[in-house]
C-alpha cells in the first residue's frame, strides 16, 4: 500500500527540469531571451557532493554514485514511469538484488528485470543525446581543462573560454528558461548581456558528481564580491560540453561558502 501511495505521488508531481527540457529551441544570445524568472519548483538544483556521495568506500561504488546524482541523470530519470524509476534506483544505485526488489514491489523477478531493461534503454537514449559523462577527478587533462576555465573566466578572456567548449556545448541559467547552444552564441552572450560578470572570482566546489565553481560577482560595494551563481560543468571529448549556471545566492550556504569575498582576499 505504501509503495502504491508513493507511485501515485510521483505521478502527480510536476517534473523538475533543466532549461533545455522546457524548450526544444536554443535562445538567441540577447537580453530579451531571459524573460521572466520561473519559480523554484520548476528546477533541478545543485547538490553538494558531500551530501549525496559516500565519503569513502570502493572506488567503483563511488563512481556509480557519482553518475547517479549527475544533473543529466536526474533530469532523465524523471522521464521514466514511477515503477521503472523505482526499479532502476533500487537495482543500479542501491544495488539491491532482483529478488529483493520483487519482494518490495510485490512483483516477480521477471517483471523487475523487464522494467530495468526498459529503464536502461530510455536512459541510454538520453545519454546518447546529451553525450557528456562525469569526468574522472584524478584525470590530469580534465584538471588542466578546469584550471583553464577558471583562468579564462576570471580574466574575462572570452576568446580563450570559447576555445575550451565542445562544438555542441550548451549553457543555461536557471531560474531563467534561456539556454544557449554552441560556442559562438555562448561567447556572444558573455560579451553582451553577460558582461556584468567581468571581474568575478570562482571558488572550486563539487556538485552532483561533477566539477563546479561558486561565482562571486562584483557588487555595488567597492572592493567586495557577492555570491551570484554555482557553475556545474560537464565534459565530453576533453572539452566542456555543458555549463549550468544556477543563479541563486541562497545556494552558497548549502556549500558552506562565505556570504561575500573581499577583492583583496579573493583567490588569485
């Protein structure tokens, strides 16, 4: 009975999305594309790794956990019917045996295996469309790429930043529905409406199993940088394939970050 109540609740819950899920067409890189902010229930949000990933354990288990909390995975997960979603999480994330899942759901092993197969197929199609995967945090090439991203963004060298992007890169800015496609439009945005980010500083964090940065932006108070956005990056073919900028200063508290930086104390 409890399981069925949960399934009914999932059926009635509005899906939390990323901007690319709300509109099939990318936005022109102009300020008018921002439109109105959409409310919090619309969006997925970034979660600090320390809250959703095991602190220690088998590296293979940590890798599975990292994939299971990525923004792309969570967004795709919501496309599944509730029973397939439950089976996938129990089998792939929590590592339950098929017999245990069948007992919990009042089903059969054959039914559980069939649901898992269908769920995997749906997620595989979504992964093929998005293309990105979580980078290996120990990969020196990925570490160098992230260092170059920080250097380019803080220097506001948009030409250098664009060179780091995948040919199919996207950028989005929840809580706005705007999303950009391709290095050219992303560069134009930064040089146009996004120009207010010039002079920002980035602080490394980790969110949703992906590399991320907290952006502190110049404020009206001289010499002070204010919380602005959490950048969550995805990497494909040694290039940045996705930048999701969660523009919400309230998120900084969840990541244990200070409420401002003084320019003199900001990371160089």
